[in-house]
């Protein structure tokens, strides 16, 4: 995740069969393949669109989003129902105080190529604790209980490094 290259791995042959260079070295946080194009999220908040990924040559378009390194964008997922990318972030835009205890999910509209300024989801460790308390998972285990103490970010805090859409 430190190079501006995307590798395609052939699971049948058991080897890399394609390498596509799209940008300079950096800290990349997620990759999604959508309708022939590849999207790559950088920790600075920039989103790279590698058009016609499987073609002999590609065009890379860099999209600047409202997110910055301080927002700590960490994961990328395709929401096929709404035809958008979801970007996980460890804080709200322009809200430095909440970054350590609030996790947000922003949407990047694939039609307008813009990040929507309001998160589509926000949650804290307290929200997770409340969910666990209301679910059948009354006792996950002692470690998880200590981790998810109400009113705090727990012993280790909660720092997601990825995101996915189910199914």
C-alpha cells in the first residue's frame, strides 16, 4: 500500500499477471473496481480513478475530496445500490475535537465525482456498546467488554481500517 501500483493476481496461475502504475508512492488505504475503472483512496483524502483499467493503457484522474490527512480516511467500499463509493474516516470534516472518538462514513458520488459534505453514517464506541447491549451478544468475552466500556473509547479505542458493504 505504499506504491502507486495496482497488481492483478491470477488465482488460477498463482501469480501476478498485470501491474498498472497509477500514481506516485504514498499511503493508500483502499481499492475498488467498478464498471471497468479502478478507484484508489489515499490517506490524504485524494481519490484516484484509473479509467479503462484492463486496457493496454490507462488514464488516471485525481479527485480532490473534502477529506484531509487529519480526517484519517481509512477504507473504501462500493455501494452498488446507490452507485457511490463509501469512505471510512476517523472524524468529521472541520471538527478536530471529534476525530478521536467519532467515526464517520462519507459518500463519493460517482456521477458528480464529488464527496458529499455530510456523512452518511456516524458512530462512536458508545454506539457500538449500545448495540451490543441490545443484541443477543450479551457476553462477547471479558476482553471485548473491557474494550467497549461505556462513556470512553475503551482500552484500545476503536480504529477501523476498512469498510465493506454486505452482501
